């Protein structure tokens, strides 16, 4: 089988067109090679963290100082469409909470549910932010006793992990 990870050939000059070419090239290679399963990827953006994170021996070095913007949601949409059109066996959301690389889908104070809502729209064909918010709030209430106090502060009342403005 094969897995489609945000790749090196995507990073030189990222545009919506190069993102589409990146994904389609992967699926073309997978079909030609007869891979099974074919695991596609979708990600909201990519921000290199390796230099900032002081990882001088990290590889590949071609990732260093590279950014793939979200292009207002097109980065996700292009990857989902390519997976759907190619008949990928699985599509992985890369990743739930990789904040350093900016590939996070997890709700955040900065973006709210934006990335999850984009996935919901592509999967279901519609968006229901209230249901998503209620599910997250119910989960947070269930887990609250296990988390630090700063996790219970609403985003509009904290600056960084519970620090009030």
C-alpha cells in the first residue's frame, strides 16, 4: 500500500495548482503500482517547525522554512476531492493536534471549529456547527476533572493557558 503525506515536491512553490498536482501524482503512482490500501491525506496547511524547534539533525532538510498556506480552505478541499475522485481506500486527516506543523484539525481559540467544519461539509455535504460545539462541550464537561484549570477557561477569557488579559 501507500500513504500520502504532505510531500517534499509540494513545498517548493505551493499554490492550489501544485497542491492538486501533488495529490493527483500520488494517486496516479498508487494506481500504476497497484498499491492496496491507498491512504490519502488531507491537511489544512503546513508550517515548518524543525528550525524553530531547534532540530538541526532533523530530516528531511528540504522541509526547513517551508509553508503551505490554507488558501482559505482550498488546501483541504483539493485533497478531499482528489481522494474521492481517485477512489482512495482511506483518507486520513493529518493531524488532529500537530500544532507545530499547523496541520491541526482540533478546535482552537484562533480558528474555532473551522477545520472540522470544513471536513464535515465535505463528508456530509452540510455544516452543523451547533451540534459540533455541543459535542465538544459535552466531552469537555466529561473530562474536566482530569484537565488543568486553564482548559476550563473559555477562549475569550484567556491569553495563554489560563492567563487573563
